[in-house]
């Protein structure tokens, strides 16, 4: 199961921690893992390229954590909230494979 945990600082969303494998299908055919990975990579790239923010990224096998290195902006807030909606939608649709941790 993949667990998705929002990272907040001073009550503001600054990133996410994603841990575990969705195990929806065999390696290479797991559409849930692919969706989560795509959303994560796109959000990190968008924070860097569109919002011009430095992003701290830590990753390993079945693990990725990313968070803003500095103060959020309006653009970064929009991108992170968009990611939140995407993660929550995936977790709702594939509740046996993904858990979104809420406050």
C-alpha cells in the first residue's frame, strides 16, 4: 500500500511524503503506481519551473518526499493543492492500494 502524507509548516502545505508500493498489478504494469509517480514528478517539476521554487527531494525504493525549501507563494500553493486533489482522487478510487493521511 502507498501512504501519502501531506507535509505542512505553519499550517501551510509545503510538500508530500509518499511511502510504499501500491501493488495494484505486477511491476511495470501498475497503473496506480504510475499515476502517483507521474503526479509527483510533474508537481516537483512544476514547482521548480513554473513557481521558480527550490524543492528538497528525497527518494528511495518505494519512497519519495518533496517539500519547498523556502516560503510558499501563490503559485506554489496552487500547484500543491492541485497535487493534493490528485492524490486524494487516486486514494479514493484505489482505496485498497493507496491511503491519503488527513490531519
